[in-house]
C-alpha cells in the first residue's frame, strides 16, 4: 500500500511573503502475512511492515498572538486624561512556519489471533521553532517572536496487547505500552 498527500496552508499570522507553507506526507506498508511464503505458518495471522515521512507545519502561538509580524500598540492606559498608546508587541516580518519532519518505521506482528506486538522507531526533526526571544529592556519589549533553532526527538515505542482470557461470557484483554525518547542537545 502506498499513500501520499500534499497541502499548502496559509496563515495571516505571518507576513505576506511567509504566509504559505507546503506540507506533505508519504507512507508505505507491506502486509507480509498475505504473501504465499507465510501460508504454512498458522501461528502468524498478521505481519505488516510500515514506514512514513512528511512535513507538518505549526503556526500556534501560546499567548494567542494574532499578528506577530506587526508591531502592535495597546491603548489601555491614559496619560494626562488622554488615551495613550504604547508598543505592546515587537513585530518580526521574517517570522515563518515552524516545521516538523517525522520519520516513522514500524512492524506489526499478530500471533494465534490472540496477541499483537507493535514496534515503532521514530525520528522527528523540528526546524524554525517559534520562540519568544527575550529582548533588552531598553527596547521597551519583553520579547520578540522569532524562528530559532532545531530539535530532534527520536526513540522506540513498543506495545503488546493480547487476550489473556477469552470465553463465551468474558474477554480479558491486557495492553502494555512503553517508549523511549532521546532529545540530543
């Protein structure tokens, strides 16, 4: 099986020249248990190899900033009984999408139509992280939104599930999930 998708997202939180991002996914799997060479092994009812890779965009700002590329002003204070504007957000016209590139390879193995084991290896690289970069107090702002750095998360996930007890009136199913993550600095 082969699956692919492509999307182009736009968001007005970014300046017009950085408004759009292209994101895609490609995934493939092979249901090995349907092959003839496994017909003589009745204990294996499922054997599937999977892999996927793609690009996923993020435009979320934790403080609900609407237009971080504009320098914005607030009018909530007064000076000499008049409305006073003060700079509230230091804009950044170079701000763009944060993008993650997840790679996942896995295998599903079912035995005796009763137990299943899933093993996944993953490696996700996220680039152009959206970050509140602190500024000098002399600039009059606490921070400026910027795209900074890159981070990689990688690890292994293992899940085991199975019917411990199966009768006509009761099914007792157990599920175990364990994972590791490595974040190199």
